[in-house]
C-alpha cells in the first residue's frame, strides 16, 4: 500500500468520490474552510497499485498555549469498512501521524451505521457493530465529545416525486400543498446568481437563523463565519440556499450542501411570522425536488437524538423529519485514540470544567 499526501483539489475530490460514501466533511472545500478557522488540513490518500482504496482528511488544531495538538477526521476516513485489514492499516497510519504531530489524541467519525437500524436503501456500510469491536480492541474509545450528530434520518431520492410525496406522513403532505395554496413561494440562490443577489440572500437567511437561535436557545457565530462557510460553498457549487416567502416577506430558509450522490440539510431557520402558512413544509419539498433533479440519490436530514424520546429537546425537529418520510439511521459515532493518556484525561475531563468556570466568571474574553 502506498500513502501519499495530496495537495491538489481535483485529485483529492476525484479520489474521494470514487470511494464508498464520500462525505462533504471530507471534501477539499471543507478542509480549506476549516483551515481559515484555526485548523490545518492534511489529506492522506491510500492506494493499492493505481487504485485509491482509502482517504482521510485530517484536521489538526493546536491546543492554546501548549506545544501539543488534537487531530480530527470528520465523517471519515472513507474506505470499504468491510475490509478489516484495510481499516486496520489506515487506523495504524492515523495513530502514527498523531504521534508525529505530538497530538493528545486523534478522533475518527466513520460514516457507517448499525445494520439493524439503517434503511435498506442506504448505500452506507452497515458494519458498525464489527467496527466498534475492532476499534475497542485497538485501544480506541467511544468519544464523550460527539462533534457531529451520531444519528440521522435519510430519504431515498431514487423514487419518483409522487412516490416521495406518498411516503410522507399524511399531515406533512397536506401542509406542503397548503403552503402553496396560501401563497408561499420558494426561491433558491446559487453560484449562477450575482454576488449582489447572493449577499442579499445571505443577509436574509442570517437574520432568520439568528431569530431561530434566540427562540430555540442555541448560540450562533458572528455573520462573518457563516458568510465564509455558506458563501464559499455556494460559490464553489457545493451548497444552495432556499428561501420561503410570502408576498416578498421571508418566512423560512435552509442551506443545502451537496457532494457526489448525497445532499445534506445542515442549516434551517424560520420566523414566527405567518407560521399558519406552513412555509417550512414547502421549503423542504422544493429542496428535496432540487436535490433529486441534480442527480442526488440520498437526502440526509442531518441530525437525530441518541434516543427517540418525546422528552428530548429535539423531538419536535425529529417529528418534522419523520413526517417528510425520513428513516432513522443509527451511526457508529466518533471514537478517540488517546496518544497521551494523561493529556487526553486533562483535555476531556479537566479542561471543560475549567473553561466553564472561566465563562461563569467572565474570564474567557469571549
């Protein structure tokens, strides 16, 4: 097996797209975006002869004021996880890289699912139980810090539009049609639109997103961060913004990322105004239709709680996604390999409590 560091976007994305279940968080664009916000991306390509068999975009971040770092492989590495020998070889190289980089630990987050809880139509490997056993036997630990959602809900876009509508809950299907009857319209903004149009749409969406954060109690970043995240992906034709409006007034929006065969609904926002017009339902339907028209075969609704329980704060969101026809996929989740056991303990146990104390005493400077 040959291992090469790739410094060319076309080479990297082409190789990644040829592997099983390529994820946008492993794409070149995501690594470049994160490199502008405190991380450094190293892209490792594993080949056998002329064939690429695995890829790992490894993000590195230095721990403030210390000569150590952490490594993270978001939604990766990408490979055929049914090949145990291949997986072990890639994990061995990631361990070696962590030691060379003086990392406290390396975190992987393979995009694989448990066989008993993955939709039959999903192309993603259903080998999580075996992979979990293999990781544990090699010293990896299920992470207490799950940066991405472990679970999600998926839609099969290979079906016709009538079939997709038919798979929705009756009330959801009714609300899609009701929104249209009540004058809601949906427009999308992408790379072909002018910079002025994209900037105006971004400002609208950010205001909706800020309103959603205040209402639902989550903290959002300054607009410059999202302008970089959303704007660069839209410009690079890896994302598209959808806005639902009534009589010119914006009511809801979503940002759709897409890469290879998959579209991901990552960000959504809505206003309290005109909710009786059901804008979110038509908004999602138009995004689903657009993704299907682009040739995507899978629509990832991005995010479900660990347990399906009506007391969970996410239950309302989950109910909405289930109404769209989403099917639960329970994932392997993120796993850590401690390189320095003491450093790992400090980072995962002591530092969070220290930072919380600083925040409570307004000592972080944030």
